[in-house]
C-alpha cells in the first residue's frame, strides 16, 4: 500500500516578522483614525477575532486610552450556508455602540476569495449605516478573488496557487505566532 504524501508547510512569516507587521498595521490605523472617537474595530468571526484583539491592544497601548472593538458573526449571510446543513455554528456578534455614522475597520486574518468579507458587509448593514467601512487583513491572497473586495490595510500580500492553504497561528502574547503556507 502506498502511503499518501503528507502536506508540507513553509513558514512565510515568523514570530518576529509577524510582530513587526502587527505594530505597522496598528500605526497605520492610528495615522488614519487619530483618536478613534468615531471608529470601531470589528473582528470577523472566527479567525479575525484574535487579530482584532491584538491590534486593539496595540492601539490602546499606543494611545493610552480605550477604543471601541467588537466581533461580527457572519454565519447567516454566508453564500454557502445551504451547504453547511446542521453543521452551522453560530458565534456571538458583539457591537459596543451604534454603527450609524461610524468608521468601521473590519479585521480578518486572510483575504482569499472575498466571500467572507462580502458576508461581513451584508451582516454590518443589519446593524446600522456606517459612515465608512475599511478592511484590514494580515494576509492578502490577491490572485483568487471571486468578488471585487480589496483591503486598505494589508500585513503581507502573497501569490499562491489555489491548492495551497494559508494557516495563521496567532495568539495573544505568544512566542510561537507564525504564518505558514501548506502545499
């Protein structure tokens, strides 16, 4: 019996590089949003949550003040919901204040086809009418869009083939944070 080939992985961002990128993204947001009085950071469930928490923590530390943050569950607006069957898991949407006339920064780990962010935009409209919506992603897989979505803040853009998977290992205060590409 022939043993199937195992997936191989390559680290494309190590802990040090990732830390540098996270700080750069936080600085870019501060440069654009200043005191964050009218800005809300929203992590897209599930994989944007930790990234949102880390960016939020970095900004609060740099500004020495509290800023608004929340989480967005997009489950009911996914275009593959009919394929989920009974496996659909709902997460909690937490929005700290009204979205009306606010600047929203959606945060997710990887931008691939754009379908997740399209669902996030649809979900946002259920909660109000923001003034502006921006997108921050750690990794932009720019060659595989199915919908015309583009991030304003990007940690790293990569070219990859469709069969490859990008895996983000990210925890608060972890010395093992990294991004890998699996082939």
